[in-house]
C-alpha cells in the first residue's frame, strides 16, 4: 500500500516503513479488495471454461442425435422418449429460427430488386427489412406455434387413451421434425446465396411439418391401442386448431412479408 505522506510503497503493516506515518484504513481496504479480486479471477475463468465445455458437449451430442434420426427418421423416432427432451428443445429452437431467417433473406432479395428498379428512375430507395421485426419477433411466434401444435398432439394422444407424459411427446414430436429442419436449413442456404428455388423448399419444410408430423406422432403411440380417439380424427382436430392458431398469429408469424409489402409500396410512392 502507498504511504499518504511520502508515497512509499509498503507491503503491509499499520505504519510506513520509510517515514513512520500511520497508514490509512482506505489504503488497507484497497489492498484487500485487490487481493480478493485476484483470488476470484481464476475461479471465474474456471467457471467460464466449464460452461464452454458443457456447451461443446451438448452440441456434439445433439449433432450425433440429429444425424442418427435423419438417416432413418420414422424408424428411429419410435424409440425416442423423455430422455431426449433437451434434444427436442434444441430442435424446436432451430425450427423456429430457420423459418424467419428464410423469410428475412427472401425479403432481402425482393428489396434488392426494388432498389435496382428504383435506380432506373434515378431514385435511391435503399430499402431493407428490419432485422428485429422480421426475425427476432417472429422467432418467438413460431416457437409458441410449435409448442401449441405439440400440445394439441399431446391432447389427441391422451384422448386416444394412451398414458404418456408431455415431455416424451415433445421429444418424439421434435424427432419427427428433424427431416423438416434439414429441409429448412437447405432452404435457408439457398435464400442466403439467392437461389430462387428456396421458396419451394421453404413451403415444403413448413407445411410438410404441420401436415405430416402430428399424425405420425399419434400413430406411433396408437400402433397397438385402438381405443379412444382415432388417429385420423385426432389429426383433423389438430389441423383445425393449428389453422386457427396461424390465423390468430398471422401478423406475427408473417411479419416479414407485411414489412416487405409496406416498404415496397412506400418506396414506390416515394418515387
């Protein structure tokens, strides 16, 4: 600590080694705080490294699980249970994230065409989709929609007199969702590199998942149980409820398209 009188650096004690002046309480407190900070820093680094290692481990396990299910989606999904709940959550997050990203890059392609068209008339539009409104907000919308569809599927299974937990249904639903996540990933790559075929891939991944996954999940639980609600009727109920959910959440889910059209017409009016 530094002496307030002669500025001599002291290693410790109550008095200065050089001039004998009593050292202040504030100086001792600063040294103590500095020592405590130096002790805590390695602990914080160890904790940070543990988080990084845990993230790497989960990512590696999920990638292996993803590829395994993707090789034989129908056969492997039948064996998926509650132990794959975390993998299911990751799949749902990826699914909910890929869709708005595809629409975002698709709208960017549309805006680039508008900007080029405007330049022909000497107008500098420089329009572009806002990231938060076209990706972040819709992401939560698709997340909620997916959870709702899983909940509808769970209710249909229970009405079919099958005793099963919600976590297991979510995990199995997500495993059936993996092929469509892979399709959406391809669509996203195509949208980024501006291949117009991305729209067809997006429609296949989005509507294919909504139409195919619920009946496949119900059927996987109803193979030997023919009591209660039938698979077909359960699927029809899910379709109706999903349609109503999309209708209610339409502005949130497809906000990217809404922003695109508003900006497009606004840009032309600005000409």
